[in-house]
C-alpha cells in the first residue's frame, strides 16, 4: 500500500486573491499525477486484489491531515 501526499506550503485557500494561482498549481499537479498513474492503474486487475482484513485500513472519509507523509 502506498500514499501520495502533496501540498503547497505558501498558499492559503482562504486567501481568495491566490485562487487563480492555486487553481493553476492544482491543475498542473493533477495532470502530472494522471500522466504517471493512469497507465499503471489501467494495468491493474481488480480480480487480483486480496483484502487484508487484519490491516484495519478504511480509507472512506479519511481526513488527509491524518495521513503521514
């Protein structure tokens, strides 16, 4: 299992004047993630997945601030 976490420390989503710059940054990063991850995800076979009931991970509704780098 892996995690990907990315954030821009110098931007505050509460500062409306930064929104255009923030949206551009987010768009660029999402496009980069898509470029790297999409081919890998397409190769996955869902029938190969085996759930490990002992790992206790439930990612539905996870707060990103609770996930460590």
